[in-house]
C-alpha cells in the first residue's frame, strides 16, 4: 500500500487559495481516479477537486470552511502498490515542528501540564493553515488560546471569525500575538504575498458591533459573498481608482439592432442584445489603445497581447465574471453567442475554472438594471473596467441647433491610476464613442 497526498489545486489564474465548502467523501470511502473529493470555493469560481488516484480515503486533513493555499495538503489516499505508508507520520512530524514554532509555550510548560491527551490534542490543533496564521496575525489572536472545531481540534477560519465577531480577542499577555505568529510562521512560498512582496494585503478591520432589534433578520455571510468582499477590498486597497464618463448617442445603433433582432432570433435561436455591439466597439478600441489592456505587476506594467473580455453575470446572491477569450477575433454574432453561453453556465451552476481565466478587461452591463451612472470597482488585477449604462431617450441639441429626442447612453470607466492616466483613457473612451455612434446597417456586419 502507498499513501498519496491530495493538495489544493490552482483553480484559476491569480487564484492563490481556496475554501473547502463541502467534503464529498469520508475516511474509508473508496474512490476512483478523477472522482470528485470536495467542493472548493475561490474568489473566482466554485469547483470540485478531483482525485488524482484510485484508492481509499485515509485522512481528511482540512475541514469544511478551511481556507488553504494552492499546493497545501487537504487529504491522504491509500492506493494499491508499493510506497511508504509512513508518509502521514513523517508529514505529521513536520507539521508538529511547525506547530512548535508557531506556538509560544515551551516544552517545559507542556511537560508541567503532564497530560498526554492534552499534548496530543495540542499537536493536532497546532497544524495551522497559512490562512489561519495570516488571519490570526491580522487580528492579534493567540492561537494557543483558541479551541478548534475542526477535525482533531484543528483551528479553522470559522473559529477565528467567531472570536473576531465576539470582540473578545485572546492575546498573549501585554505582547500582541501578531509579532509571534507572523515571525514564526511565514506565509507559504506558494502564496501571492510571497511571490509579490511589493503588494500588501488589505488592512484588517474589526467588525462593527451592531445591536439587533426585534424584527431584525441576521443573514449568515455565504462563502462566495466573503470571497467577493475580499476581492473588492483588495482592489480598492491596492489600486488607486480614478473615474471618467462619456455620453454616447446610439440612436443609429438602436434602430439597426431593432431592425435585425427578429431575424436573428429566428435564425440563431437566441436574442441579439445590445451588449455584443458595445463589446465589439470596446475590443476595436483596445486594439487602438493597447495600454488599456494592461496589468500592474509591481516593478513593471504588463501589456497583454490577447484581448479577453470579462463580463459580469449576476445571480440572486453572487456576481461572477466569466471571460470571452480572444474577443478581438470574433464577430458580433460570435460575441453574442459567447455572452449567452457563459450566462447560461453561471445560472445553471456549470461554470468551469477555465471559463474564469485570462480576463484582461471587464465590461459590466449595469444598464440591464436601469442604472444611468455608476463607479465600478476594477476587476483586480486588470487596469480598467467599463460600465455600460441604460439606454434612455433624452432631448439633445443637434449640430443645426434643433432639439431632437435621441437614444443616449453613459459609458463609465474606472481605471487603475498606477497603470493609466486620464489622457489615454479619454482617448480610449472617445474612440469607443465614435465607433458606437457610427454603427449602422450599412457599415456594421453582425456576421
């Protein structure tokens, strides 16, 4: 028999950790290669972790609710064949060493307790994940004083969150636990914090204590909502946002689209919305101004060759951002097809990790909710995001001095001021505006 390790996989570009939302197996279960072991949630996608081997589940190292870095151990599987069965023991020994570094009580103090069972439990509790260590460090929590609810008393993020919410933070005497934990247990080398030391994580803010009154409803924060919150805070903390807007006369575009939407629906089997026209104009302008299609990387700016458009798709309780790959190579019809397929995947919970990878610029269709102006948060690590607002009829003064009712839309651009300046963004928006205002039946092909 051989004992193999299953680790947290990389479930998307720039994804550095995932949260075990649900185990689909238990110790003793027999699995085949590629069978799903657990449901994992990241800030980009929900996915299943497949088994890399056929065999029997030996131990679940991570508990439900635990957040682990990519490459961190989540479980052991016993497989048929030759191998060292002592792998878990060796790993446990290594983990216990890490625990000794993190935990401040000395060996003599543990001996004085003279409780073998307590010592075993403490060793199990000492297997802190990098996410738990980081969370404890941010809030000054002494992990030695925390009772874990995970397997074998393992401390989870949920345990720390309960402590944070209570406002009663256990610390080591008068010395903050932050120094002890952070110096003794650095973040795993696979984490983004280590790979990009110039970027600082968002500052930890203690939740505000709010008194509940009769009739108030307490809604638990779901894992996906927490992931969205973390990503938004990171974007606002790291990227200095600036904002600009132009208004566009899309009267010709509205007339064109309305004249062909019926035939398109009959021929293709789905609706032709306005969004593909806007994405097409954005893509052509990105080719004209490639600086917009860039990302901040600390000591350099990376200008992306591919133009992959992220689109925001909302459900009742979450927001997903799937990607239209190589959008610059697609017609309006091709973009429309991708928009429909990705939206259908989101709403039927069939979105795969690959559907979320590689986005270089985001187009957000806030106009579908009737919005006429917004200040979108940049989809980190991209450099800009464009919101297409609602198309509304307004009286407009024409060039001949006459007043006419026209179909108008606002385009709102948020930009990362580390990467972009107002001049290039103004020119980019002017280009998008000109392309949209010039879209007519005579000069714009859907196919």
